[in-house]
C-alpha cells in the first residue's frame, strides 16, 4: 500500500510539473465580472484555466512562469456568437458568394465566373442574394440562369436561408412541374400561368436539396475546421451552432476526441431532422475539455421577414392577404417542444414574426410549467417582431432572447415596408427587452450575416449600418450601451448556453479564452467599432490565431 501511495503521489507531482503557467502583462483589459465592468492590466493562467487577473504586473513572478509583454494591446474575453451555422458557413466558403450582388444580372454573372473556376462541380450552389437590395425588388427567376446553364443544375439560397433560386435543370432533376405542390410550411412561387418560377420558400427548398448529394463525415470535418479557423480570426472563441443533425453531433464528438477543435461549439439538434429522436435518446454530451457540448435543440416556428415567410398576426403591409408561414402545425410544434423538454433539453425556438413569437410563448407558458424546466433557460431565437404584450414574458418564464444585432441594420430599409410603423414598436426591441428584465444573448446568424462580431457590437451600440447610417441610429431608443453589448457577446451569451461557470468572463477558475485587439472598445469612436481588428485569439490558454503584420 505504501508503494501504491508513493506512485500516486509521483503521478500527481509529475502532472503539476508539466503544467504551464503564463503571465501576459501590459494589456488594457476589460471583463464583466459579477455584473460589473472590470479593468485589468495583467492575466495569469495555468494550462487552460485563469489563475487571476491583476490591476498591475505582479511584483513577484515564479521562475517557471512564461512571461509575455502585451505591448499595450486591448484585451477582452473571447467573444461568443450565440447563433451561427458553422457547417453552413464552411459550405459558403466553397460556393458562390452572392452577398451584396447588386441585381439579378450581377448575381448570375458571379455564378458564371464561379463555374469557370470550378468546372468539375456537377451542381453549382451559392448563397447570399437579396432581392430587396436590387432595383427590381422582385424575386429572380429560373430564366436568367437557364440562358447560361441549360444543362448544369443550379441552386442559390437567399441571404436569410429561407428561400432558394433554382434553374430549370435543377427543377427537372427534382421532378418539379406545373402540378407540383409545396409541402406544409413551404411555398413554390408560380407565375400567372401556374408554372414554377424557380423560387422555393422554406420547406419547399427541400424538394431541390434532396437531389444534392449530402456531405460525408470526412467532408463535414474538413469544412467545419476551415470555418472554425476563420471564426477564430475575427475574435470568436465559442459558437452556438443553431441547428445540426445527429450525424453532425457525432462528427463534432470525433473532432473533439482528436483535438481538432480550434474554438468551442455548443450544438443545437435540429428538430425534426434525420434520426433526431435517436439523437435525443443518447442524452446530453459534454466533452471533458469543454470544447464541445450538446444539451439543446433548435426548432423553427416560422420563416424570415425578407422573404415574407415570418408568421404575422395580421397581413404584411406590403402584401395584403399574406400573413407569412408557420412551418409546423401547432400540434407538431407542441410535440417537438414537449418531447425535448421532457428529455431535459433546452429548447431554442426560431420565431421572427409576432404570430410565431406569441405561439411559441403559448407553448412555453404551458409546457415549462408541465415539465418543470424553467431552469433549462429555454430561448427564442431572433425574437425579431414582438407584440408589446409578449415582451415581459421573457423575464416571466425565464426565456432568453437570442438576438442578432446586424439583422436590424440589414433589415432597416425593408422592415417598415413589411410590417408598417405601428408594429415596429416591438421589433428589434433590445432596450425594451432589457428594461423588461430579459436576458439577451447576441450573435450574427452567420452566414446570413457576416461572421465578424464587431459588426454586431457596432450595430447594438449605434443602431447603424457600417456606413454609419442613419444618423443617430435606426429606432435609436432601442440602443444598448457598450457594457450591455459586451455582456451580450460574453457572459450573457455564456449564460444562455449554461456555460457561465467556465466561459464569458476572465476570472479565477474560468477558461483562458481571450482576444487581443488594436482599439479600446470603451474609448474608440463608436462609428469605428466595426473596424476593430483582432491581433490574437486564445482558446483554452493556447493561441489559435495571430494576425499577419
């Protein structure tokens, strides 16, 4: 027994000897600790865990501590995107980028250029078009693609992911004809003669995508790693992956076991998706190193505002007779929410229109009580157009408002057309939510919006786009302060993922996730916040990104 005790003691001491302690001093650091903005000038961490932060460089430093001069750079906790799509973003890096295309013709020209550079691809896919930004303001059609691609199937997803644009070859392969009917929760746009125009809304997109070969686990891994490295470069150390399959979760587990995760991921299982019930049956998952967790689900109640798929109580102001789309019957929506809650999962429901938000709260009000799961911190993803009566319900039911600030600055030229001035009173209402006691988690919804979290920080604080328009901010009464905004991308985002005990702030015992920046977020002119550059990104005490000089 004595020899065994000595062996354990030897192993313990050996482990301690291999621990690496690092001190970074001469930084201008900010973190929100115990609800207060805290400044510091040095941080010490051992392996992946923070030992302490200091107001000045410690006068006594152990000989075995690695010391790094921060050279006056600005430090923040690693930023958390509470709603993004990693695989979707990775795929966007390998498809036609249609973001900010100026017209239908310009979008087609990008597809032509992409095909010339990638002649081996049998299907051409892309994402990012937005007809609202085009002079015509109208949905594109298959005809403009058919002129150049009579034999190559094309499918191009709208910027919000809720509409797709197909050419005739793609529709032919999918068996789409004049007689085709859309599934529940979807729409096939047809012309005056009843012929499909090439536009598929929400679940109708599945008619086309079902003919595109799915990615293999090996392809998913390669694409996800590429995406995560790009995310680290903009200062993101953690992402809540909003809607993955059971297969995706297994891929993440394998990546974690292999040590291939450059940033942390909190995955939401999409309901319904292939084998989702088996995915829930396996239960929650938490990797030992905290790099990956799965304890939540994502359910979509409606579509998006830009494609008029968001479900509204009353008609669209610019489309009488259209109230948008509910993607499930209320019976099915209730079934998905109840099933996940009973299994102990956090439920995160996509709801953009005021009808979808009210319907979600109707379900939450009953089911949270029935399942006694208020402590699971259920969420509403987007919470974009709310009735004034629904705003206090977030605090009442302990529901988190998962917002994406850049949606407001992207939608500002369209939103009033869609819903009118009166309904804007409860739209993109961040200040109203905070004042009503809600907790806000911020994100981007990439690749719908750019991945850069400083775009979201800027939009939250100024309510302006990156041209700093409109002057004074759009619906400026809903602005957030710099401190509130930082909280929404750090400690409150961590809270929304049940990770505030390890992430979201820089203090003893938490993970050493932080970024070093050019500019001081709390002193720079607010109009330039979106231009802040990340010099370094550290995750779990390791540098995962260094900006080229």
